[in-house]
C-alpha cells in the first residue's frame, strides 16, 4: 500500500466529518497521523480505536456506534478499492450508499416499475413489500466475511488481496460494544429491541450502523438475492433499499411463492423476514417506501416525515422567540434543515403541505428569513442583515 492511498482516503473521510473532535485532532497534524496509520497497516499492527455509542430517536429509535476518525479513514481505504467493482456488480435496483441512488432515486424507480407493470395503470398488478427483521444485527460476521472475500478473490491477488483481507477482518470482526464511549446515558437504550442493539450480543453477529463499510458490505451480502428475484424467480419489477424490498407483479400468487423463496434464502444466510411487516395490495392502494407514499400518478410525503418536519419547526420557533439564542450557527442549522425538507417536497405532490408549512411560519421567522419561490421550488433565504 502506498502512503498516498491513506492520504487520499483521509481527504475523502474529512469531507463530511471535518467538525467532529476526532477529525479536528487528526487534522492538526494529518500528515503525521496518516504516516502512523500507514505504518501500522504495513506492519499489520493496526487495531480499531474505541467507538462512540449513542441512540437516535429520529426517524426511529436506533443505536449508533460512531467509529473513531482514523478508523473511518480505514473504511474509506476499503471503499476506494472495492466500490468501483461493487458498483458494476450491484443490481441496478439496489439503492442506498451508492452515488446518485438515494431515497428519491429509489422512490422514482419503484413508481416507474408500478407504471410499467400495470401498463400505465390500465392492467391489474400487485405490490408486495417485505422487510428483513433486525437486518444489521442479524448478519453473521463469518458468513459476511466469507462472502466479501469471495468477491475480493475474483478481483484482487497478491499484496492487494492480503491487505484487503487484513483490513476487512479487522473491520468486520471488530466488537465496538466491548469498549466504547457512551455519549448518552444508558437509559436511552430502554425500549430498544434486543435485535436492534449490539450490546449483549455474543459478537458472532451484528454490524455497527453508521459505518461506511457496514452499509456497503450489507448491500453485497444481499446482492445475490436481488439477482435471483429478478432473474430465476421472474419478478422483473423490483427494488431494494437496504432491508426494504418492493416487488411488483401481475400475479398475487406468484408474489407469495417468491416470498417463500426469499424467506428460505434468508434463512440459509442467517436472516429472516419480519413476520409483521408484509404488505400485499393492488397497485391502486399504493405503497409506502423510504419516506414516500406512491400512488397511481402521484407521490406524497409520509405522515411520519411530515410530523418530523413540524416537530423541528416547533423547536426552531421556540428558539427564534428568544433573540439572545439566535446566532449564526442556529440560523445555519435552520436553513439547512428547512431547505432540505423544502427541496425534498418539490419532488412530490406537496403543494398542500407547503401551504401548511407557510401557515406555521410566525412573524418571528420572517424577522430572519424570507421565502423564495420559483417554478414550484421553495427555499428559505437569510435576510441581508443576518448574512
């Protein structure tokens, strides 16, 4: 491995993590830190540092283990080597963690699949949505490692193979739950289902949510299933976002048969379908998928997403009521949050929702921002006095 590869991975890594304390400590003397990390990898002395553990509530309660910044650099080293190859192998309708294949891409493609299968809403077809129970926590590390190394073995040899094997082993079999820093009180874990947490596991299964490698390798783990569904099992109209699958087909019976095949495949790979999260309806009923509701000829924002938006607006409204609390950082966060939602809404049939948002903007908001609208695209703009 060349030192330049570590430095390039560092620059990739700091792109979105530059303001964290770990990143700042690394950046103070990044050249020395990169050399030290490179030497550890070359001498096979690299060991992952402690992770930071916390729980988020939005959009659902979830446990996060945030890797130390230098370990994130290692994750980027792995990703830089294998992602271009993975991208060529991944099923075209496998979404998430890939450039240009986020939630909006997934929703638009599922909408097109429904339109194509129903021949522009003129023929009957059915939508089946499935969810894998406790996906990340149920992945068996040894099976994942074997799967990844089969892929690596097809594309790498010699020193490159040995380096990837070493880094992947250190990353996949790492147990951050054994020695982590808790960012929030342990009581925050109360109510989190056992199959949603690494704490208390035996270490044989489970990947920390939040790591780039966890997301990327999990996609690879299910890639074979994607190709089976659309190839051997005959469901051409299909899409998957991490552990959420949507299948569209003219025959309800065929979908049920494929569901059984999916269940059998998952069982062999140490996973199982969520018994209570199975949806099968005529396309006219629509389907909820990754934050959107897809119905014939239109798309809506889900009630959950709308609720999160209004909850955040209430928090900002409270802050804006006290001028002493309103600084540049607050206004920066407000603009980023609100314009993210408004930008998302322009891709949906959301004019009614936009009017509801406007109705909730009290006079205290307009002291700092104004609404700019053009061609059904809306955003909040900071008034000149506060730029």
